[in-house]
C-alpha cells in the first residue's frame, strides 16, 4: 500500500457516506446548477423561468397577455391568460398535476406528451426550481369557472390544492406569486430595468403578444405595456435607433421545415461593429450555435455571389465574413420542437438541422432582396468592400508599425516600465496619464509585479475610427504592444501579459474622459478583457487631511468629514488642514503607493459587463457621431450629476 494512503476508520468510504437528496433538496444544495448562480443574475432568472412557462403558452397559441409585477417587499407576481396549469390528477403519481409541476423535478408538459410542440422549457425544472428557492410561493389557476390555489415554502407544501372561489366560466390562466429565499441568494432586490429588458425582448420575439411590466414598490412605481405587431423588425429598429442606417428597409426573412420555423430581420448601419442577437424558442443564445452558423455562412456567400454577378468584385476577390457583417444588426429567431441546448442556462443551440434550414432561408430570401432592391444592394456591397479595404489597410499599418518598432524581436514601448514577474496571473499594469504621475508611479511601485505604462494627452476615440486608424495611433499602439494580445478579430486572451489592467487617472472630468476613452477602446476591440474581469479602475484619494503629525486621506466628501471630526476629537475648534489633490502628479511616490497602489490598502473597481446591449447603446450615444441622442441623454441624466469639477 502506498505510504500516503491510510486505511484507518476515519478515512473509510462506505455506503453511509452516500447521500440521496429527496424531492427538491438537490436544488437547494446546488442552486447554481439550475439557475447559473445565486447572485443578481440567478435572482432574476427565477422570474424568467415563470415567464418562460407563460411564453410557451403563447407559442402554443393560447396566451395573449402576460403581466409581470415587482411587489412591495421584492416579491414577484406573474399572471397570464393561458390555459392554466392542469389541476386534475396526474396518473403516474396520483397527485394533482399542479402539485407535481411545482414539487417534482423533470415534470411538465414538454416531454412529448402533446402539451407543447415548441417550448423554451426543456427539462421540466423551471417551476419546481423557483419553488425550491423561494421562502414562499403561491399559485392560483383560473379554470373551469373555479379558482384553484396552492401554497408552498422552500419547496414544501404548506397548503394543499383547494378551490378558493369562482371565476367567469370563460376565464383561464395562471397567477404565480413568490419571494426569493434570502438564505439562498446574495441579494433579493429586483432591478426593474433588468426585468424590463427581458420582457421587451419577449414582446419583440412574439409579435402581437402584450406584456405588461410594472413596479409597485413605494417610490419606484411604474408600469409599461409592451406589444410589437412588427415583431423582430421593430427589434432591429430599436437596436439601431442610435445608428445611421446604410439602407432604410429592414430586411425580413422567414421559412419553415417540418415542425421548425425561423425568422430573421437585419439592417446595416454606418458603424463598424456587428450586432447579432439570436434566440431559440424565445431563449437568448448568447454563445450562438447552429442557427448563427447557418446565418453567417449564407450571408457571406450571398453577398460575394451578388458582387461577382454584378462585376463589382473581381473573380479572385472574396469578401470575408467579417467584411460582410461590418455595421450589421441582425435578429435571428428559430422555433423548433426538440431544441438541444448546452446546459440549463441554454447559452448555445446545437441542432445541426437548424443550420441547414437557416442557411437555405437566407440564401433564397437575401438573394431575392438584393435582386429586387439594387440601390440597397449596392449600398450593402459598398459597405462590405470598404470594410475589406480598411482591413487590408489595417494589415499594412500593423506590419509597418511592427517593422518600425521591432515588435517581432519582442521590443516593448519606450513608455513601458515593465515588471520582473513573467506569470501573467501575477502581473498587473497601471495605465497612467501624464509623465509626472507616471514618474511617481514608477518610483512608488513594487517592480516585482507592477508595470507602468505612461500615456499622454487625449487619445483616439475609437467609436469614430476603423481599425486601420488604431494601428498607426501613437497613443493606442504602445498599449496594444504592451498587453500583447492583439485587437479585434486577432485578439488572443492567452497571449495577454497582465491579468490586472488598471486605469489610473485623476479624479476629475479630464480623468473621467481618459477612462471613458480607454474603456471604449477595450469594449470595441478587446472585449474579452472586460468579460473575463481583467480591467480595473484605480480609486485615488480626493483629500489630504493633517493635524500636527497626523496625516490621513479621504476618498469622498463623507469620509473627509468623518476623518476631520475624528482628528479634532474633543477639541471641536482644533484646526485640521484639508487640501484637495489636484492630480496624481501632485502625489509623491510613497503617497501614491500607500493610497492607490499597495494591494493591502488600495481600492480597485472592477469593470464588469452585465448587459452588453446596454453598454453598446451607451458607448454609441456618448462616443458616437450623432449629436442629438447625446444631447437627449445629457438632458435626461443631468439631474443625477454630483461632484462635477467646473
């Protein structure tokens, strides 16, 4: 027996150590397996599961109205006018179907029993998972002229199903009220905007379905009704609302094969980024899948074929998929009987037959649109050809800069003071504006793992520039070289040289502008940095306070006042000298280290990307060419400004 294995009583592994989780215990034991996480995203996922059941009734043709309400105390009420959850006895269990749906995992009408041909729910766990993770849940079913009610707590039945009243014989539907269990979630406060975004998506994807979203919490009251007869056409128009279209018509395509259907809407704008939103049975598939693959392949093939047929492209000239999709906004929605999602969170669609169906629909319908609309077709092709020329110019600019800087030999920018450590997971780089601040940072840093890159002046606003302009930019290119991972389609996270990228700018308007320009660059050309949590913003102090030999710093007005009172102590008339830091360059090396760079004492804000669509909108509005949307945004949000430096 190997020396490191002990056959003592304490290490024995026998049947007594095997646990069998009964009922919904598994959900409460490992909630992340069912809702992704117990953070804010998991909290909101509870609502999505209940709403998805109502949406499935709409897909089946039995539901026309859904109401979602955040109630006082952060409970949620979801009401639909679907058929109502069955209340008769379920043969296998001998229990009411309503009870089975809410207390048994993998129980529902979506396993081929004829209840649903198309549904977003796959595993029959949605309702029971919400029940398991709620400290209370109540269901009311309106059916057969009666109101049936059942109550639960943390998955257990507290009141069996009973008739609590009568309703109109023609009335039908389900109402679910629940409150998330605070023992299971990091927070239990619902965010209206997060739920509103999801409900609006569902309204776009189900043309004519009326969804009401409301907040009844005191001080937060609002109610909005969402209904879009134009369906995903209006979705594309909404996504492009801050863009200038290349062609006015929104291209709409639809097709069917066996029991599957697909619809697509697309429009090109004069921007440089593509935006493809794909859905399968109304479920967002952020990682794409076969429906996106079929779309991309067909789109590239059709545009190239049209260009050659009109002699606008040479026989040996081919536009890449990236060229064809520059500035494209598209919504892809497929509905199928047996979707194959990856995981309960359904991030990617795996049905190979859907790729063929979407490919065929796009091949036929897009080719037809281009033939029938030569003006729009030429604008779309010109857009792709311009992108192709810019891509070639970017390659030449990149190669030219590489030769000039000796990048192939591993030479780093002059403005970079690198660290000694070579393990990226242990390295961090401070991006510092101005030579004086960089000088203090270089002297104050821990050179073992902290690198300093000095920037100077205002950098390029990449929201208004193509990639070929970036490679030749004397402010941004040193940053690209220092990080080592490339940009755009060439970006490779595995080559990243630092796993903490810290923007250290002054705590004033100019500093905020520099941070915004850098974040715009990261978002547009190095988005995985943000998605993987590698980008941070340093938080330098605003004030220095001193009394005698005592010196302290404060990061806010409130902290300034508290520290001032503390330094005075009982002597309320004692003088405390308070000075405002004008910039990082004003701080000597040891001050900068102690307040902003020492891992033991500093404060860093991690830049996260909870909502890519909203982030895209904000960058487009604030950093784009269009003035009116920016003016409207400023007028709307001016009331929230605090501590604005004049």
